[in-house]
């Protein structure tokens, strides 16, 4: 798992282009899914649809949809999937490329699951939402 065993601390610029969310804001009790995506990636779109369509069983998890794409593209992506209707989904830009560097990401989608800020799973490529529960 690239030697990473806990959630790295980094800022995520949210869709309003003014607010910043730091990954430290997630409490030790939160189950967190970090989802690195590109808004134009077919596999990323498929995983997003799977997550959105399975939200009833995933509602106790927090999600950070992060990208390094332009904020305007992320806004369109979020609007297309109506992600703002879910209080447990945060969407933004990893402006410092910390996630990519920390996990040595080469392809998207790239999904990591944390429990109590400890890394539990890494998924490379499209993942079905139900796999995030295991």
C-alpha cells in the first residue's frame, strides 16, 4: 500500500472556490472513502453512478471526491450527478497533488477506504460501491 497506513493531511478546495476542507477534519470515528477521479473518465463516471445508486447502504460513510481537474469541470460533474443532495459527499480539488503523490497514483479512478483514519483498502480502477462496504 505504498507505505501509507493513515490518512495524509491535505487541503481540498471545494466547489465554491473559496472554502477549503482539510482531511484532518474527519474524525477518528468516520469511515472515509477518498475517490480520485477525472470528470471525463468513463470508469470514474461508472464508479460515481454505482456510489450514487447505492447511497442508501453507504450513507454512514463520508466521501471525498477529489480531482486535479479544473474547478469548473468538477462543478459540471457534481451537477450532472446531483452530488450536492448528499451531505456525506464532498467534492473538490487537491491543489497540492498530495493524494497523487502519497499513493503514487498512475491511473484513475483510484479509491482508498479509511476507518478511524487508518487505511483499510486501496482500489485501482473502477470499483462497485458494494466493495466499499467489505
